[in-house]
């Protein structure tokens, strides 16, 4: 809980800094339009947050049309740089979420590059207008630059700590769709499934003693046939009736007679072989496009984790495929992890 509060505080501070940037820019525009001066605290921000290269160069507490143009130029350059960076990543990945996540993750780097480009552009403009160059180095426009850069720095920390939300894993069990981490046991009960030795009103307790298996692991049946095991987990409290619990894990043995009736993200598990996992990306096998993922492959165990940061804010999802030493399939599993259940 403490880590979540710290993470959210970074996000909150980043939001405040971006809002402060907008406010300062609007105050500059209003000051230029009305001929009024800015509050002293805006000049103070511009003076205090000077770059190392300009630390010894005095800034002028002046606001005029040139200061507004400088602030506008920086903001437009920043927006354009983000659009270009996003476009390049999207062109390479053809994936909106991955492009957005990458852009956010490198936001501070983008801001630094924009800061350098802005200085170069202003220098070029000054050279072309050397006979009519601005008289001032503006602390007002520098306040806009400073708040943007600091906002991007804090935003980058926030993204590093919290990661990026991922689409949940969908499991199809005998034509019934189960969204891991969202579907409740009541939905399966209404479809004719039963949980071994449990009724809809049976109490399920989450002992919170395992970071991978939450609640209670139960075998699931329909029409007398076993369809593997599911972890049913109370949400919002430590104990609840089975019907109110969420499915947080599913597994099925590869030698199950019902394996052909089970699919992960509409991919038939019975058609997969160990060569598929050795020669292909797991996300391609299951037609997944996570913004942030990690694959682990060894001789007999293959796994894909989606949303690899700590799962205090966003849920992490994992697909596992276990094989025997002779290369035959042993077990398939899909799970969700989140701090609310740990």
C-alpha cells in the first residue's frame, strides 16, 4: 500500500506540473494581451530553474510578445517532438499501446532534446535578426520550459514505477469466455459449470500467503467432465461467497480429454507443440499485443508476462506452458497478479 501511495504521488505531482505549465503560459498570454505584469512567483520559477549552462547568465523579469513567442515555440516543439517520436515507434511496431507506452517512458529524454532544439532555434532566429534581436533573456518563458522538463522527469519516474495497463488474458472453456482477473464464478455457474465440492454460497477465504495463487484452487466440471483448475478469489475482502469471487488463475493438464475444448485468447491449446514456443514469440502464438512484456524460454518452461512493473496499480498477466523432458506438453496456465489479492 505504501508503494502504491508513493507511485500515485509521482503521478499526481506530474499532473500538477503540467497544469502549472498551462497556467503559466495562459498568464503570459493574458499579460501580453492586457499589458499587465506577471506575478512575481512566475518570474521566481524561471530564475530558480535555470539550466546549468545558463546559470551565470542573468534572466530578465520581463513579459512581452517575444516572451510569449518563445514559450509558444517551446510548447509547439515539444508537442511536435512527441508526435514524431510516437509516429516512429508506431511505424515500427504497428501497435498504438506500445508506441504510447514507449513515448511516456522516454518523456524526460524527449523534453531534454526539445530543450536543446529550442535553444538552437532561438539562436538561429537571433542570428537572422541580429540587427533587431530581443533585448531580454526572459525568466517568464524559462518558467514554461522548466515546468515542462520537471513534469516530464516526474512522469518518467511514475511510468517506471507503475508500468502500463495491459489487456487481460481471455480463456475460452467449452465456448464460455473467461476474462482472467475479471470474470466472476457466478458467470461460470450460470453456464452450467460446477466447482468441486462447492456451491454458489460456499465461503472462500483468501489466506494472502502466496503471490501466485490467490483464494482457493478448485477443479471445475461441466456435464461430469473436468476442465482443469481455477483459483477463485474474494475481491475487496478476505472472505466471500464463491459466486462473488473472481477467477484469478486457470490451468489445465495437457493430457486432459477436454484440452481441445480450451483456448487461450482463441488459440487452440491442443494444436500447439514445443516447437511453436521455441521458434515463435509467445505473444504471436496467442495473437497478443502488450505494450510491455517479457518472455522467458528454457528447455521445458515458456512464459509470457504482460505489464512487467510492480502490480500495485496495474494488473500483471502471465501465460505459462510447461513441457516434459521428451517435448510433450505437460500443462498450460494463465494467471493475473495484483496487490489487492496479496
